[in-house]
C-alpha cells in the first residue's frame, strides 16, 4: 500500500488553503497513493495567538464535505488534519483530525489532547487560549489500516502512542505545524522514536515556511517505517512525498522483536 503525506504553507485564507490541499491530494492520488494525510491547520493558519479561528465550523461542515468529495473522487483514504472544529459546548474551538474512507464516509475523528503553551526563541505560544483540549484517544480502522491519531505537540507524550499501539495501531499519524527551533532539534528524532517504540509506520505531514508576520513552520514532512528508517522526506516547499507500507514486514518485525509483549505494565 502506498501512502503519501502532503506539505503545505497554509495562510489566513480558507479558499486558498483548500485549493492547495485539494490540488496536492489529486497529485498524490495520481501517483498511486491510497492513503493521504494533510498537515495540521491545513484549512486555516493565522498569526501566533490570533484568537479563535474565524472559519471554525461543525465537524460535518463544508470543509469536511470537500474532503469527503475528494476521497470519493480519487478513491483514497484521507486524513484531514486538522480542521478548526466549532462546538457549542465550549467558547473555544477544537483542533480536530478526521479520517475519511474511499467511499467518502467519515470514519472517525480526534481532538488534539495536548495543547502547545510554550515560550520559544521565535515566539510565545498559548494554544489553550483559543483551543479546547480533547479528552479521548482515537483509533480508526479502515480495512487493513488501524490508524492511531495524534496532532503536533502530542508527539512529545509517548504514553499516548503506547495506548494507541495497545489498541492495535499499525499506523500513527502526526500532522503538525512544528516551529523552526523545536523542529530543527526534535522533529525527526521524536518521529523515529515513536515509530521504533511502537513498531508502527509514522506518517507526519507538516506545514512549512512563513504563514504571516509571526508564524514560520519547519516542514520536513516524512514517512518513517517501524524500524525507524525514514522512507521519504520533503524538507522545503509545498508538495508531497510517498512510500510503500509493507505490513507483512511489520508483522514479521513484531514477531522477531516482541517489545509490546515484554512491557512491564506495573510501570505504567
């Protein structure tokens, strides 16, 4: 099975961002990819701490509808991550990933659990000021795919991925808009660690470049195999990269090195 991750430079313009996302979905599907993942905030990415997203909408709104149409048109499993989800139960929005199957059906969603409140050399980030945290782990099954969902800052919390692996994940999705300082030092090493620890494929689509006056993203979208090898990477610019996912080799690895069975659960 061929998977692809799309890299974008989204801005504060919903129409522009959707056009670019749909363009690269079509390009990746045309190359033979049957699973395609988009980066965090693909639909709208404003300035740092610019307040609640002005184009937030319910999960069954027009943004997801366009993704469903694209999935049907190209016959692909699409991970749309992330959309700004409006929910009447909170004054803030959720940062939400959705999984859509090749028939255009919404199969599951995940609301980002760990919110990025940090002081970095490039800027101060307070995601929690405008985004509400989710509280449910999400594993979505589509055919042979057992997709464990996460978003950006979640990458720093290995217990989330352990829980997804325990539920049967064979793919981990990490859509992101990683900052340049943290991306340069931590992005690849953390992705490879999550792949190795859980013997999962990791699909990590990212934002890259300048999105406005105050926000710049690291890029380096990549696909990592369960041994921790980087199968493909797109360092800069918009586009996509793809790789073949060998699930038989994954099963063989898990049999030869059964780390999941060796876990000392009393330590958790």
